[in-house]
């Protein structure tokens, strides 16, 4: 299959809208930008189209897809119950990076929901996603547009890397803003429960709807297999770079010292090492990077003063580490409050929960 690529900024809107809409109507796959990450879209109401998503991504078939809608009317087509909590959250956070799980209507195929009686719905705010949904009139099933298990794509180049030749089209609108996937909240039970932390935090949700619980499986202290995550996709090793990733936590100067020491050790054994630093510590690794040349790659993920910079760069850095062909990656860690929770959730998954603390 030849994957067509449309650069949104250089193409007339009517042209890409029509071309992408046609593919979707015919049951094909189009990678689209959203404000969180790029998604791989197909007609959510067409089981055969949804099945193609699983094949292209190499995704396990029990891992349900998120349905992207353009307006509240589309909810009637998708969900059989629309509780007050969901109405309030939609009013406050849609369009935006929040996904709600609700009981599905019979018309929503099991091929889209991974066999579940519930459906995940989100109204994205990215103008390209919004325009495409509005003009095609199709609710779009769209997981992240990466090969299953790889870091989610935050640039069209990432989608191309993973899916070129496997999908019909990529709409390239440049890098996305947020950089990590939407917050998922399950509203199908008695108490709303966060199944995946994201840009919209627990505190922001409970301000609108009161009590919100956190799926115990996503808290880092419950990393054992005993906690089975309620979002099927959260149980897989995910976002993984090719190099082995270890997270180092503790007081900043000690972390720098420990990472430098471990990196030197691996380099002495003949390995290539990557270091994920922050703007605050980047300079502290410079002397070692200069001394070890190509064996050591240091990248700053952003500044601790603004967590948005860190989530924005996270997946891109993991992919760039792959590009640098490093065998081991050492990353600093981040406070788990507020937005940091989503960052650490993704980083810990990428590391297969390998984390050490330095005193
Ligand atoms: O920001 C996002 O949410 C991006 C963009 C493209 O919208 N999408 C995304 O999709 O991250 P995906 O497929 O990579 O992640 C969807 C997650 C999976 O963990 C899946 O198991 C969970 O949502 N999920 C979907 N439907 C569900 C349901 N009915 N019940 C529980 N979990 C569900
Ligand atoms: Mg994904």
C-alpha cells in the first residue's frame, strides 16, 4: 500500500478534507493530528474498518479504541446512558484531552470496543481532527498512530516511521501540543474512576464532579501484577524505547552523580548510553558527554519549571534515543503530583517499572 502524505499547511483545506473523508467513508485508515498525540483513524461504526487498525498497529484485539466525535449530538449514536457527571465533564473539558467510558449502544460494533459493553468517547480540540470529523460526518475510532508497544507519535514523522506502507494516508500538521494521551475516566460504574492519568488531572475532575477514584493499577506503588488495570491497553508494556530504560530518583545532585557513574560503567563495558536530563541539569552532564564522544548522548526533556514542556517532549526523546542507537538509557524522575503523575505513569511504563532511588 502506498501511504499518501498531505501537509496541512501547504495544501488547500478542501483538498485534504475531501481526500481523507473519501478514504474514511470507504473503510480506510487515515493518521490524524489531535492535541494529545497523532491518532490512527477509521470509521468507528464499521467493524471491518476498525479491524484494519489492529492489523496496521499490530495491536492485541482485546484492546478497545477511543471514538472521536465532533459534537454532542454524536453521543446519542454511541452511548446508551449519558449521566449527569458525563454532561458536566463534557461541558467543562470538551473539546479537549479527556476520554469518557460509558455504556455503549448496540450499533457500536464490538470490533471497536474490543468486545466490551462500554465505549470510550472523546471530543478532540485539534482543528484538523475537528474539521475532518465535521466534514466527513463519521465518528472516528482512533488509537495512537504508533506500532503497538512503541512510544506514541507526537509528530507525523513518528507515524511515518511506524506505519508507512500500512495505512492509506497521513495528515501532517506538525508537532502536537500536549504530547501525552488523554486522561481516561470511567463513568460506567458507581464512582468515576481514572483509568489513565493525563493532562486533565484528578483534582480538575473532582472540582467538577466530586469524588473521583484512581484505578489502583496506575499508581506507581502498585506496580505488581496483582493489580489488573481496568483499561485493557494499560496492561501492556508500552511506549518502550529499544534501549533499556532506568529511572533514577532522589536529590538532584546525587541523581546526576549516580547517572554519570552508571553511564561510565556501561561505556567501559562497550555499550552506548543515553541520558534524559532536564534544562536544570543538562550542563552537569556536559563534561562526561564531551569526554565519551559518540558513546554518550545527553538530551534535555524540558524544564522542571513547566511540566508541559516535559510531556510535550517525552515520546520524541524516547524515539530520538532509538535513533542514537543507545543500549541503556538513564532518566531523571519527576514529582508525581498533578501533571507529573501522567508523565511518571508513561515513563515508568516505558522503563518496565525499573526505578532506583539514591540517598
Ligand atoms: O489522547 C488520546 O487518547 C489518543 C488520541 C489519538 O486521541 N488516543 C489514544 O488511544 O491514546 P489508545 O488506543 O492508544 O489508548 C486507548 C486506551 C487504551 O488503554 C484502552 O484500553 C482504553 O483506552 N479503552 C478504550 N476503550 C475502553 C473501554 N471501553 N473500557 C476501558 N478502557 C478502554
Ligand atoms: Mg496508544
